[in-house]
C-alpha cells in the first residue's frame, strides 16, 4: 500500500508539472492540444478524462465508475493518445489507457489493473464541442492470490471473450464500445 501511495503522489506531481508546462507552451506554440471529455462504456459506465499535449501526441488523466454493477467500483488512470486524422470537422484518435480499479472499498490494495486500447471517431458540433464513439479492446488483470489477509477476486469485467486464471493473477478480456462528448480547443 505504501508503494501505491508513493506512486500516486508521483503521478499527481507529474500531471501538475505537465499542465504547467503545457500552459507555458501554449503561450509560445499554437499546436497545443487541450480537451475534457465525458463518456459512457460497458467497462467504466461513466468516465471523465482530461487531455493535454502537443499535437499529435497528448497525455490523458482519467477517472470513472462502474455504477451498473452490484458492487461499488471506481478507477483512475493515465494514458497516451494520438490523432491519426485531424481535420476541421472530424478526427480519428487512437488512445491507450491504464487504470487502477478499486472494488467495494475506497482503495483496493491488491493489484487490479484495467487496460484499454480505444479507437474514436469524433464529429465536431460547434467551435469547441464534439461527439465521439468507437470500439475498444479491454483487459482486466487482477491479483488472485492471498495477500493482505484475504483472497481477492475481481468482478470488474462485465463479460469476457478471453479468460485465463493463473496461480497469481486472473486475466479477462473483452471488446467494448465508448460514446461521449468532448470539449476541446
């Protein structure tokens, strides 16, 4: 737990550093990309993400919850994305996200990792508003051995196409879809 808390502090500090660097880059460079988006999907039923970077590559900080399940689940993560196509009225983005998932408690000490590879097509509706959607490849890897005094079994995956149960970890993979709205510059 101590290592996870230290890693969380490093991630937050790097995000703050990136945001301050991006603000100074904005003054000198017009290729800065900033966006905030909200979306829904089968993995994280409701999620929000902040994106900042120099086009065509940007960093992502995301948080979300899976409220359509019986148990309380939430996740936060970091990622990277790129514009495969970026035109005035539409774009195609490829993004990779990695989340730490917390289940039935504020913080899950066990390794509970959710990874997403997303391909989003977006259509501009106004100067700063776009809608987007697209498929995603999803993988949940969770520690299933006894640690911290209990055996952990993740129930995060809504369904699975791929499943592998090992001695220490369980992996479940599925194909999903994301729909959302983006506010960008």
